[in-house]
C-alpha cells in the first residue's frame, strides 16, 4: 500500500478556513480507483505542520488522481485563495511539502 | 482520534534489522486500551525518515501505553541495540523525532 503525506504549513489567519475546507469536503477522492483512506491531522505541537495523509493501493492510483480534473476541482477553493494571494503579492496562506511512502508493516 | 507520528532516521546498515523487527512484531500494542491502528512506512524519497504511525482514541491512551511495561518489553530488541551502540561508543543505529496530532477530518 502507498501513502502520500502532504505536510502543510498554514498561516495563522488561514487556519480556520483551512480546517473548514476539510470538514466540508465533498468526499470525491474517496470514489477514485485504488483509494483506501484519508486522514487530516492537526498538529498538537507549536510550529509543526498540518498533515493530509492518504493511502492508496498503488502509487500509480495516487498519481492518476493528482493528474485528474477531479483533483483540480476538489482543490479549487484552496487554489483560488493561493492565486488571489499571488495576484495581490501577499504571503501565501500555506505551503506544502509532499513525502511519499510504502506501508511495509501493520 | 489521536495520532502519534514517530519519524525515525535509520542508519543504512540497520535498515534490514529495523524492517525485520516490525515485520515480526508480536502485535502486543494492538491489545492496548484505546488502540485503533498502526502503520509502518518506508520512505520512497532518499534522506527521508521511516515513520511509525499509530492511532489512538485519546492521547491519554497512547501515553498510558508509552509508560507501561508492555512498551519497554515490545521495544526490548531495539533498545538493546541502542544500549550496545552507546556502550561501544558507536553511532546510534537510529534516532527518532515524535510528532503528535489530532485527527480532525477523514
């Protein structure tokens, strides 16, 4: 099983909207081929990132979703906010760092 | 739900034993009160750590396990190797960094 761990540092004034977007997500990713599970993690330690953790049968399944129109559509609210910040030359509301893994034991 | 993410950098010559220990783990933690799930992740990107990801009903359930004799017993092989490296003034076979989270969306 493949695991994608997106480590997202969220600006303090964007935290509320960031959490709201996940709490109200449409759940479209759950219907993707090879999707297994997703968990969104709020850091308990100051200075640590939020984590979007998704599990897939294979890395190809994950990549197929990232390359899909569903991915763009599912992230349209966040991407819109990023574009607006860039247009207004403001600091980005978040930045992310993707780490990838293979689940080798459970 | 609480999530403990132990990020473990493993020396190259210890990787095989590290993986073996998880593949042959006794599964004792699974019987602990409040235990939900555990997944062990092998990094796909060079220089990134292994991850031991465990999910618990509450942080108190996790802490209770860490403070238990079962935790010491379950880690006795790894702790033995760490002690031996220290006694022989060799580099530690691994070092770990614990991050803690609350699962706020799924």
